C-alpha cells in the first residue's frame, strides 16, 4: 500500500531557504554523526542537519547539502541504507534514485519534486511530504537544479546513478 501523508506546513517554508538538493558544496565530503537516540520531529527547523537516516535503532545525521552524503553512503555503507527511514530537506529525482538503489523503505521531506515522488512510489517507498513541486530549482531559483537538469529525461536507475557519479567526480 502506498501512503502519502502531509507534514506540518512550516517545514515547507524552512526548505525554501535552502535551495537545490543537488548543489555542489563542501567538495563532496560526507559528515555523519551517529546516535541511537530518537530522531527529533522538528529536525528540519535546525540549520545543522541536511539529512537524518535511521535504521535498526541507529541514527546518523548529515550536514552536507545536495546529493553528496547519499552518494557517499551508497558507495561506502549501503547496508545502512537498506530498510532505512530518511528525513531529508529536499528530495529531487537524483536523491530519490540513490535512495531506491540503497533500499530505503521510507522518506520524509518538506519539499519533493513530482518526478522524485513518482519514482519513489513506483519502487514501493513510503513517502511523506509537505509540498510537491514540478521540479527542484537551483539555489538562485533561475533554473533547474544542476543534477535534476542532467537526469530530467532519464528513467533507468542505472543511468541516473552513472550521471550522478559523473557529476560528483567532475
């Protein structure tokens, strides 16, 4: 059963401040903190988390914007993604593809693109969000997010991953 539920509207306002989910920053370095405590419900109101992943009672927080943390986890600790619950500030199609490849079971976000939502649901991932948009924009809101632009017409998870790999390693 595919369930879509809405989170409080104020998260959508917070996400507007953070821009593109695939903007290149921090040289692609992953910065995770690990904890076994419960994930705070209002984590998105805090500036210090871009993504929180919980699996088997272990919670890890990430601070790098964009797809870098997901890409790095997928390539170094894929087992942690398998069956995980992810809270992310923005989910575009590229992030959604990485989550699916990693075996994520549930996602929550204030802002999701329609292509990301459809891709996640197609692969049986439970999706919760505040606001759905046609596309994720770049940080300046002058066009599509760079990563989303590269994969707009790509449907294959394999091809999406290859385009992400090229982007991250530029």
